[in-house]
C-alpha cells in the first residue's frame, strides 16, 4: 500500500488513533491516504486545517474543478478518483465528467470554469508562467480577487497532497474499482487502484 511502514488500525494509539477514528467516521472506512500519515499525524492535521480553510471560502463546484485540473496535471490517480467522484456525485453526470477530464476546454463548461481550470493547471505546471492576463481573464469571467486567490490556493495545496501520496506509493482506495470502467480509466492517470 505504501513504500514506508504504516501503523495498523489495531496498533494505533494517541494522535494516530484519533486521526483514524475521525476519518473512519467521516468516510465510512479508513482511507489509504490517512494510513500514509500514520507516522506523522500532526502533518495530516495541519493539512486538514489548511485544506478546510481553503474550501471554506470557495464554491464547492469551483474547488472540485480546480482540484481535478491540478490533479490531472500532477498525474494523481488518487485525487482524480476522489474529486472526480465528488463532481459526479453532486454536479456532473459520468459522461460530462469524462469530457471535462479529457479536455475541459471543449467540454460544456462556462468561460469562468475553463479559466479556473486553466489557472489551476498553470499553477501546477509552472507558477511563474502565470501572468496578469490570466488574472484579468478570471476577473472578466466574474471572479473577485479573493476567489482568484482561492483557485491558486486550491491548486498549490493539491501539489502538496498529491505529491506526498504519490512519493509514498499510496494507491487509491479499492472502492474506486467499482466505478464504471470507462470513467475509471479516464480518472486513473498515475498509480493504479489498490486491489484490496
């Protein structure tokens, strides 16, 4: 499941046991990504606080679109599967999601959504390539400067989380194997889904 050791749920104590209990309650199972932080629960707590602060000021759909754009560029299967599932569960049907993932510029998205995803990709690829024109494009599409900062924060934060999981060899949870095969294949852009 990971390249480094993890603490099993039965052996967990203290902050790790609390982290496990919280995520089991939140997700209905213990995700692989939670277990990957078992040796450093304080780092995971800091991540949850940061990510929660970013999400708190963002429209959820916009957050998920920015996150999927960043995760696709990072080749993070785990984040693509998780956040693609949120988009599909709340905002898009499976076909629309597949189109967005394949090429968001030709999918049926608003100018604002396309600009958000473009900016998220630029942040991941090379943040120094972001220009005033990119920000002005988002303003023209109706985003406030605060909302633009939110998009940058979402993409930059995704770099931390996705890269941490992939560098530790964390496989996406086996539950994602139940997705429709065509969509599952589109969302699996890096590491393969765990077998168990």
